[in-house]
C-alpha cells in the first residue's frame, strides 16, 4: 500500500522508513542510519522538496489527507537529514557524545 | 545560541569592507559613553571567580538565598486552561514537588504536593519522581483516600471517626505563593515574598505587557539533564561571543568564514535590578545570496531564527519593552529573568523560554520551550519543525560544552577568569548572585 501521493511514488522506499509521527522518532531514525543512507535520502528528495511543500500547501493542516500528511512527515524527516548533509558531514552533531535532548511536547501531525 | 546579529554584521562587513584586517573590524557598534557596557552598568572589570559553580557549600547557601527568595517561573496558564486542570513540578533545588491547579473560581493556585495525613506525595502517575498533568474535580491521595478541593481545603477523611479531635479546617494543602504575569505562572517559596511578582519583575520586563504571548499556544518543549551548574547554561544564553565559534558550522562556508574572522557584537545590553537583556541585530535571510543560506532553510523558509514569513501578531503596536534599544534591523531580545528563566522574543514573531532547574551544584534540568502562533498550513508546520530541529542541534552543542567547562572548573587549577565586554551579562549574574547571598547572610546573621 502506498504512503505518498502518486506523483511522489518514487520516494516510497524512503517513506517506509522515514514517515514517523514525532520529531524524536525522526531523530531516532537519523541516529540509526548510516551517512550513506541519509545522503541517499537527501539526494533523492531535496530537488523535489519545494514541489512537495507546494503539494501539501494545497490543503490546510486540518484537511490534509493522509498521503499529504505522510509527505509532510517526509519533509520533516528531510529537515533531520539536512543537518548531517549540509552542516556536519556526519550523522551526529560533532562533540555531543552522550548528550541527549528529548522533545517532550510537540503539536500533533 | 547564535544570534541573528552575528550573521547580519558579518554579512554587511563581508560585503562592505572585504579589505579590512582582523584588527580593524573590532568594535563596529557604538558603546556607551563610559567606553564599555560593563563600566556603564557599574560592574567590575577584573577577572572573576567561578567558585559559585563548583562549590557545594556555595550551592547550599544559594538554594536558600536565591531560590527560596525569588519568583520562579513554573509553567503557562494554557497548561491549566480549565477548572481542575493541574500539573506537577519537581523543585529539586528546594527538595519539594508542587502541584499547580486552576480552582473553581478560575484562580491559579500552587501547593506543596504532599498529603497532610501521613506525607504521601499527593499527585503522581506511575513514577513518584516524574512530573504529571491532568484534570480532576478534587485531589485524592492514593494511600488512604484523603481528599482535597481545588482550593486546597481538606474535604474528606476516610473513617474520620477513627481520628482524635481532627479539625479538617487545619489540614488543608500547604500553599505556595503563586501569581501570573502575561500568562507565565510564577511561584515563590518564601514564607512571605519580599516583593509582589509585578514589583519583582520591574520596569524592563513590565514594559513587555501587551505582547500576545497568549496567542502562541503551539508549543515545542525540549528537556535535557546537564552535568553543569545552572549558571553556566544561563551564561551560554546571555552571551553570543561563542556563537560564531561553537556554532560556526551550522552556517554555509561562504557565511562561516567571515563570521569566524569578525566575531560577534551585540548592539544593546540592559540591566534592570536582577534582570538583564541582550538584543541582537536582525537578518533578512531571504535577502542573502544562495551561497550564504543553507539549502534546507530555503526549502522550509525557516531556520534557527524562525519562519521567514512572520505571522501577524494581531496587535496594533509593539509594547515599548520589545527591542528596548531600538536596534535596527532588530533580531531578537534575550531577557534573563532572575534567577533561572530566559524569555527570548524574536523579530519573526515567536518566543522561546528556558528554565534551568538545579539538581545539585554541578547538575541541572534544562527545559526549552518554543512558542508559536499555531500553524494553519503544512508549510507553517514545516517552518516550525525547522526552527525546532535547528534549536535542538544548537542545544546539543551547548550541553556537552557546558559539561566540559564544569569538569575543568572543578579541577580548581585556575580560579580567575577574564570576562569580556560581550560577556557583560555573565559578569552581572555572578555579581548579582553574590549580592543575594551576602544579603541573605546579613539578614540571617551568618558570617
């Protein structure tokens, strides 16, 4: 069963992994991924990200259909992937050792 | 934290005077007539001691001298938005837990979270040491079912006839002084607070009245335990001198390189009683050339400084206390409410608040909340996600650095540290806390 709108069908393999509900879960997926996996996701989605935002923005948050909500979750996951790719050249924030920050409240998606 | 001012200054500098040597770019912004912010506010200029972050004895006095005598921010009114809505808050620094609740008359009250019968923690779920929240008609102790009204009065004792001369009116919950400013709930653990809340906050913070905090009901809350004294984290958020160093790589190389050369200057500092503010210059990220922006910032139209498309605040005029230095372009104000509350107000029309709750002389719990006017569109949601994730990346960098600082301060190898003018608020915090302790000792007759 497909998660994403039809025009983003090529991203389905990434959606199966990255479409999770919360910021902490997206961070966990990032931490459990290799740099190669993160780079592959970023390279596949980044060129189409603006089109994806425009697709989601045809709706309000309240009437966003489930496949649109998944596309938004995938965009939020791209935010997670962007820091390793654009800033750190590694999965974790450098020099952060065992430091952990929990996002304990966030608006539902 | 990085500041928008950092980038704006660097960008302007980079564009306007590429030939400048490193020496020539110092002090680009005006200073007060005294020559420095530090001297302007009558602070010392000598190297300082950080004993206040490494001494268990200092911490023991600080608990009573500072935390039992000041107004402490514990939550927002939106967390108790109806009759019977409550949350608990662990106050390790004073060895207690409180429950904050909205009573039947709409008043927000706070009580020590202890049953008057035999001392059980009154409100908790699953784990006694964890915070909880909910809605109830009355509080019922899990142990022997003594019940308390939302105003704290004891209304039911199981098998009351078994007790001896029990006056229920004398066994209500133990109240904690509680008041609200602009929707921020504060408590005070003194027997009698030395000042009411509004007087304590003073004119600088009072001038924020009217800012629409109550509209910013979309909250993202981040929590972490940090192995460093609470004041070290206050310091990390009241100076931006570290921003172009510790956080440099969060910027594209085209922006990072001039940042590294130029450092940081804030255009405005103010100290008002125990409270402080630093303001930064603003940035119009969307006006920067592509190579000076992160690609994901462009995609989300957002970043650490918030959504590029600022929401309408719905007020006719900004309160006078916002951007008190009249900085133009203005980035944000970082208000430090003594002792452990930061209120950051951004020109992109959102707010961040931090609290630092000590759990020992070298540890504390940090909670950072991002407050947004609720997103209505997926694009707005994504912009808030970007701001939140960027915030967390910075926070992770700060958290570990604080631990590294604490470790070596505790070595005691060095005990005099030079503090620059861009760290004026760090120096003010040390002097202020020393004053509270001296004042407390004098009142208590302790030498």
